[in-house]
C-alpha cells in the first residue's frame, strides 16, 4: 500500500470511528494559528491579517509588559477580531552552565511571563533548558538527571511566584533529549511544580524521539491528552518524516508531508474543555504555512472538527 493509499484508508476509517464515538456536543472548535508575514507594527492591522488568513489564534506581537499602552492595544485589537493570543515565547536557556547567563536568562523569562499575563495570552512558553555548554537546547547526559528535574521545578516556581499570573500560564515545552520528554515526565513535573499557574504546552512532535514512538504516534498523542489534558493551554503544529539513513533521523516537515496522525491530534484537541490554540511553526515561507494550514483544515473536515 502506498503512503497516499494508506493516508486515504486511515482517513476514511478514522472518520467512521470518530463519527460513531464522539458526539458533536462533546467537542469544541480548535483555534488554528501561525506566523504572518505582514510588515506592520499596528496591532489592528496584525489582528485583521490573522483573520484574513483564516487564523483564530496568534503568537503575541513584539512588546514589553512595561509598555502598557501597546500591550492594551494588542489585547483590544486581537479580541475585536476574535483572535486568541496563544503564547509568548521565551526561548532561552534557564539552565545555562554559565551562572551569569543563567541568571540573565531566567530574568528574561520572568519578563516574558509578565507580558503574557498583561496581554492575556494563554501561556508563556520556554523549554526547560540544557546543560550543554555550546547549544542552548542541545543534548547533555545531565538533561535527564534528577538535578535537571529539580532545577526545572525551581525555575518554574520562580517565574510563577515572581509574576503571580491570574490569566496566563507558565509552560514548558517537551524535548526529545531533555525533561520533560513525554507525558509521564511532564505529568511528574506538573505535580512537582505544584502551582495553579503552571500549565502544559504540547508539541507532539517533540515527544516522538524513538522508532517505537514514531510507529505508534497515534497512541502516543492520545496518551499525552489522556494524562495532560486538564493542563494543556496551547499546542504546536508540525510533522515528522523519517529520513532513511544508517541511523535514526526524524526531520520536521510541513504538516501532511510526514507521518504524524493529525486525525488523532485534532480529535483530541477538539475534546479539551476549551477552544485550544494549535500553532503552526518552524516553516520558512508563507506558501509553506499555507500548505500546512490547508492540510490541517482538510483533515479536520474529514473527521468533523471545526475551527473558531
């Protein structure tokens, strides 16, 4: 069976199963979003561009929490277009081996959490970090250690306790070679942080870090939602292809060009208790984002999932 035939077969089978097992009333719309390429700093223009592209969720435009006028304008403009601000990215190494960089990075994450709270974003998101001395997100044997876990708990508590967010959550994105690296370790982290303002940012591709998980990605996705669903506030959309070499090599690709089961992903998203953002990322051009968006919309239509 070719991959095209396999996709068609699974889509039809999945639609039949889902139609019989999920009631329409049990579902919420998904909020699809992604980067835009409009050259503008005007919040109203940016919000309208998201809607023109069919997006109902957005990455937070550039701002600082202290700029209250701009932050208020962003919140008002996006709310008027019914576009949810899904997330504020931090993307620095909170576990940098250099003590001064680590301190500076942690302060930056606090500032980004403040922006997320001020703008009413669903979350501020970072990875836990890495003990790698040269690549801020790179591998290190210590990235799966108890030391790493304990330091991450402390960092998450620090960020939350500094800002005390009421509207937004602080989240950690899973990585394939550092904690949390799957639903079980993420659930352990949620319980250890023990803060109502700590949530889950789910990128299913980042937990597919072995052939077993790749082959069984439908089950892995369902397991993530089963264990983490109550805390999920935003998700990322991409795909994974297996590049055949003499060792394992997964490559991020445009949604629809890989093997991630979007039927399961979208179905699980639609059953969360709120309309949850699904944010396209890591593509290069507007055309690539359009291709990924249309694939996700096509799969959603096949299984009866709607978008806000």
